[in-house]
């Protein structure tokens, strides 16, 4: 069972959160976006208040659960927006739903598969989680998601993210790490998609390097760079992200 909250009515806009996050990440944006669309924010299985049904799965398995959730709640022709891991899942959903998706946006995410260096990082994460557990991992993992200058500016927000992430089970984080590591490339899928597509990137993002985002931007109909921002533009530059998402949603609804 997938827990979620929704605000507004009309065109469905699904916001998919990232790794170690929950639907709470979207609260400020959802409030504003719901003035024009029906915003739905699920907790991905294993995060927030959604239970994890299996200890080993692929991103395609999670996309299948999300599709079933959509059908249960009468969500048709959605705009999909995903942050980081949420972007990978938005792509997996697009692959399942095809033309049933109205538009798709990736925020600090990528349509590429993991390269060798990133695979090695995932493997080290698995070892670290197995050895030290959730608390030590999230305490070291979350601050560098913000640009160096913003780690001080958003200290309270970082502490809040860490506090919530500590509630995750180690099995959940290990299972998603494996699923992310083993995901496939979907850049071709974006190129072939006939609807609007958005890639939003931060110039100081250490998780999705700006060089990688710039190399992909030609596959998307819309591309946005946030200067001086890390992996968490939703917090680091909320007003700009809101503005760009509102513009993209308006285009998708034309």
C-alpha cells in the first residue's frame, strides 16, 4: 500500500521524491502548484509511511506498484516529476505507460545508467550500510547533497532531512542502492517521447555532475541550470525551481 497526500484538482501532477527522502520534501512546492493542478505526492515503498513489500526489487518493480496505485486512485495522463531516484522511477513509469504520460521532468536526475565510477560508489555504500547502519550513513550522505556554501545556509533543513532519513530501514536503503546501480539507460526513451520533457540541473551537484546533465540536455525539450546549487535545488533555490516547474506544467497543459 502506497501512502500519499494530494492537493488541488484537475490535471494530475505526480511528484516522486528521492533516496532517503519522503513525500514531505514536496510540501512547499505542492502548496503552490496545487493552485492550478491536482498534485499527488506518494511515499515510495519503504520510505515515509509506505511499507516495503520486498527486500529485493528493481526500479521496474517499483514502477509497477506506482502504476497500480495510479489506477486505484483514478490518475490518468499524468505529468511526472521526479527528484533524483524519483527521476529514475519517472522514466521507468514512462516506459510502462508510454503515450499515457502527458509530460516528464527530471530534477537533479539522469536518463543515463551508472558509469563505472558511480557503480563503485554504490558498492561502497552497500558495504558501509551493512557495516555501520542507517544513522551513520545518512549523517554523512545528506549534507554533501547541498552545495558547500548552502550547507551552512540550510543547516536546519539538513538536520530535518537527516532526522527523517534515520527512520529508514537498512534493508530499504540497500535494496534501492542495488536497484539504482543496476538500472538501465533510458536516454533513448526521452528522445523518442513526443511530449514535453524537462531536465533541471545544479552546477554544484556532486551526485549528478553538471557535465553529464549538459551532455544529455539535447534529448529534452526544456533544460534548466541552477547556478551555485547542489543536488537539492528544491530546497536550495526553491523559488526558481517553483517558477520553472510552473512554466513547464503550463506548457504541458496547452
